[in-house]
């Protein structure tokens, strides 16, 4: 049984709306699929205006929020004029609260220029971190002991997550969902959001559900989605081609060009992954596993396991 995790979003003045709403939507959609995230929101004052002029109201004061080890605190980006102001840097109680939460085992995550909040709280000293590409030099100049990572979507070290500009907060949030519920679950959430889940170079877990999808061909994505969800069904290349209104020849050629391997090669990798997952259930018979991956008997199962 999955535990409930609290995800608290701090809403600073001049917050960038997508930095905030992108991650919120990821965890909201994850809950729709059966995840257990408790979303809460806080700020320095009950009402704040975003950088675009949209107001947020009825926000709890940060001091009222109680987080436990394993929970998450998100710090979205905001206008640099505010983040570098004396007004913000004088919010010492808040900055101490952020650091205390991390010291107590809370995961702290920044989106875009939220890394400046994290740095001001003293969390990024000698730590890897990233931020919006326009603000990399500024972050390094203001906090020279940070190990800046320029060409990555997000970093993770010792309960500290930082992500690059704007939409990379979605990638970070999907990676967190994957940590909790697995790559297939994260894939389903990303599909619901109609975004392609791009993993960071620092994210080393290999996953057939996420690899081979670093392309923008919607027809190929559709075929891959169908194969993932219908591995137990018989199919022909002609049937797949008809689904996406392509000729079998064009689909075969386009799939290999986009995904980097053939359709049959992709299906083989899907089957091997499913075998690995199902084999953890010691009560599941080989005949059942074979059926789940589209085989009529165990001979094919034994053959594919040898490769």
C-alpha cells in the first residue's frame, strides 16, 4: 500500500505561473491515476500576485505547514527583481524554515529561478544545481560554491532537486512520480498531460517505456502507446499502419528512423521488460506470463529469455 506524501508549493510574490502550475498538474493527474499525493500551498502572505498579474489568495502562512521526512517542498521561480531584493533576502524566518525542513528529511525542489531561493537558504553550497539558462551566470556569480550544471533538465542530490527553465518543472515532477510509482505509471501521466517525458542525463534508470521516444512523430508515439498497452494481443504491421493511416512500408521505415530500432525489436524489449516485472511474482506461472506478453506457449518464453 502506497503512503500518502505531502507536496507543498511555496508561492512567492511575482511567481511564474507555469513554474507553479506545471508541477501541480503532474501530481494532480497522478492522483487521478491512483497516486497518493496531498497538495498544499503556502506563502509569506495570504495574497500574492504572479509575474503575469494573476492573483493567488487564501494562502496559508508557511509557518503553519508541517512537513515530515519524505515529503516535498516545491520552490517555483519568480521575478528576479523580487528574488534579488533586500525585501526577500530579509525573510530570514522563511529561509531558515526551508533549510530546517531539508535538515529534517524533507525533499526540497526548485523550478527555474526557484534555485535562487534554495541558494539563499543555504542548501546549494557544494551541491550540483541548475536553473534557467539565462540565469546560470547570475546564479554562479551570486553563489560561487554551487556546482552549476548547464545542460541538464534537472539535478538530484541528497534530497535536493533543481530543474531548469519553466517546463522542466514538469519533467522533474514526472521523475519524482516515476521514483514512487514506476516508469509505466509516469508514462501514463505524461500521456494524460500530452507531453513527452524527457529524462535528465543524470537520470540513469533505463526504461523501455521512456526510451526510444525522443522524437516528435505523433503517429509513431501512437503505435508505441498501443504496443505498450496491448502486448498480449496479436497484430500485424499492416494493422498498426492502418491505425495511424500509413502504409506498412512507410510505418516500418518511419518507426525505425524515429525510434532507432524496428517495430519487432521494440516489441521484444517490451516483452523482456514485462517478463522481468512479472517474474517477481513467484506465484505466477510461466504459462500466464507467456499469455500476458502475447505468446501461446512457454517455448517462445524460454527462447526470448535466452537472448
